[in-house]
C-alpha cells in the first residue's frame, strides 16, 4: 500500500505537469461505466479531448467499444486482480499520446470493494450507482462511496421500470458520500448529461 501511495503521488505530479484532469471511474460490474465514458467523450468533442485507460480481468471488449468511436484507449487486463493500481496506470499512460489529451479517464475494474483502497493519482474519484442495482449500495459498500468526489446516479431512463426509490438513494448517498458532488443522468438518452459536462469543463479549466 505504501508503495502504491508513493507511485500514485508520482502519477499525480506527472498528470499535473501534463495539465490533465484525471478521473478514476468505479462501480459494480455493468452499472454503465464504459457507456458513460463513451457518451462523455462524444459530447465533449470540440471542447476537450478525452483519453481512456480501461481495466478488466479479461477481454479487450471495452477498449474496442471506445476505440470504434475514435477514442484513444489502452486496455489493461489484470488476470485475477480485482482493481487497478498506480503502477499499472503509469505503464498504460505511457502508451497514450498525452499531449493530445485534456481529460484522462481511468475505467477501473467493475467491483465495489477492491478499487477503494488504491489511489491511482487521479484528481477525481467518480462512483456510479445505476438505478437498476438498488438504493442501498452506498450503505453496503461504504469505503468506495465514502472516498468518492463525484457520485453519478445513472440509467435514470430505467428508474421507473426498476422501481428505483430516488429519495432513498439520494439520502443514502448523502449519508456516505459526504464529499461527493451528485449528478443524475442517463447515458442512453443524454438526460442530465449537461450538468456533468459543465462540471468537467469547469474542473479542467482550474488546472
Ligand atoms: N438504459 C440504459 N442502459 C445503460 C445505460 N448505461 C449503460 N447501459 C447499459 O448497461 C449495460 C452495461 O453497460 P457498460 O457500460 O458495459 O457497464 P460497465 O460498468 O462498463 O461494465 P463492466 O466494465 O463490465 O463493469 C449495457 O448493456 C449498456 O448498454 C443507461 O444510462 N441507460
Ligand atoms: Mg466497462
């Protein structure tokens, strides 16, 4: 852990020198990370250039999904490891042309437990909570939600079908994710995306 923290600080310094805004996107499997990143990059086109590092235990499916819409991406396959660490990110970042990137998005392995302890050198930890996975996730997985700077309630288009209790979910998030700015959106319909994109542009401007 000490070694990881040291490398994460080194990453942070390197990213800062490159004037990158770096996001570490975490959530349970299938809550919509890749779709959210793809739509964010598409809607930022012309304003900010997005590059992606994506981690999975196996397959390069997510990298292929992002590459096919023109996003520069490096896939990390971790084998049996259920999180990314700072060293993996440092190596992967070396494979991207970072002079052509303004926002570096790291899609972590889909898991609400392991990634919580690993600082990657990011500016913002972004946790997704989809309307289909239950309002109680922040209460069940507090380290991940507690450490988040941003919490995104996603798949809002499915909220009614899933019987999603919005008030309960927001109350749980506010209880656990004390430091997090909260956004509600759908990557599918684009509803709610504007507030998130404005926030990103503002944060990148501060670097
Ligand atoms: N209706 C709807 N479906 C969505 C939305 N976001 C993602 N999905 C769908 O949810 C499924 C999983 O999305 P992914 O983006 O692959 O999720 P992920 O978190 O990257 O998954 P892992 O990388 O495997 O952890 C896909 O079928 C997406 O099309 C959304 O906002 N609304
Ligand atoms: Mg994914």
